[in-house]
C-alpha cells in the first residue's frame, strides 16, 4: 500500500520524470494483482479493476511515445511491465466468461487497440471465434505412440485438459477427473496437453527432448493419467491458455462447448450427456 501511494503521488506530481516508469509499472502490477484475487463471480469488481488497469496501460503507452527513455535496472525491465499489463488484461477477458461472449469480445477489441501487433491477442480472438465450432486435433500419444485424432471421439463427451507436471493444482485435479470418468464410463473421454516443453531451448538435443518426454510420462503414470498425452506448449500458446489447469469440453458431435470448465466440469458434462438422449 505504501508503494502504491508513492506511485500514485509520482504520477500526479511528476508524470514526465523518468521515475514515472517505475510508478506506472508499480500501478499496473498492483491493479493486476487485485484483479487476479477477485472472485470469479464478482463481475462488478472485475469490471472496475479492468477499467483502472486499461487506463493505466493507456497512460503508460502515451508516456512512452513521448520518448521517455529511463535508465533500466536491467535490459527489458520496463518491457516486462508492459507485457505484464497484457497478461493481466488477458486474465480479465477470462474472468468475464461468466458474463457473456459479447463482453469478452468488446474487451478484446479494446485490448487489441492497445496491443495492435500482439500474437497473443490475435490468438485469443481466434479462441473465442472457435467456440461452438468443430474442435480438431491430431497427435501421437506420448506414452503409447498411437496416433490420436479428436474426430475419433465422436459420440463421446471429450475433456481436453491443459496441464503441466510442475502445476500442483493440475495434479490435484486428476483424481476428480478419474472419478468423473468412472461415473460416466463409455460416455466421457479425456486427453491431456502438457506445456512442459515451454522451457526447452530451441536448440535442445534429441536426448534432452527424450529426457523431458520420459519425465512427463513418469508424472502422468504416477498420477494415474491413463489417457492420451500430448507434449506441446505451442498448443497452449495457440489457445491462449493463461492459467492451468484449463479444461475445454467438446460435445458428442465434436463441437467445442466450453473454454473453461474447471469449476463446472461435472455440470457441463452432465448437461452435454443429456443432449445425447
């Protein structure tokens, strides 16, 4: 709170000095953290914090276009603050999901005006446009080596679990998924998409890749993930997955029906199974 008050004071009294860089970054971080802590159902608070964050990011953009070149404590320091603002705003789009797709699309349009060349924003727009459209993905199962194609899951409700070995909430959620599968045997299937290779260097050797694959298989086996696993962080990037676990749900016709069913997975599955009858 002391740092927040100092940042606000600097922006009010010395908006054109180099230290304003720090103040903007502090304010963006503070607003964003409050947004992350907001209850998913508290749309009024989420909207208020989002507007504050949008205004701060917009003002920071204006400040930087005036050619303020503050000395950075390390290369890319202020660029990280800018990217952090985008991260928080993307989270705000996710948080608006209980409201409406229209609200999400409206906010995304405003974000794209602030970040016109952002691939991440472009990916999220594609993600929203994919809602209630066919979901198609083919890959080689990491453990069995079998070719997996989501088109082969027609007739089932398919849960797509975005996860990672280092994500404890992801691993904690696995027993719940397994119970859900046991309750709806022969009606529900799961595939997992790990992003553990996000930290793998582009010039990694085949041996390093194989070692990572073995670690993912070991973790999946240990936690009872007896479903196909894909190791590909680019799929996470394509679908603009900002937090994990994230669960997509595809209906029996192969149509993507939920982009974030973690909190409602049992109800979502139950409702889709009723549609079959």
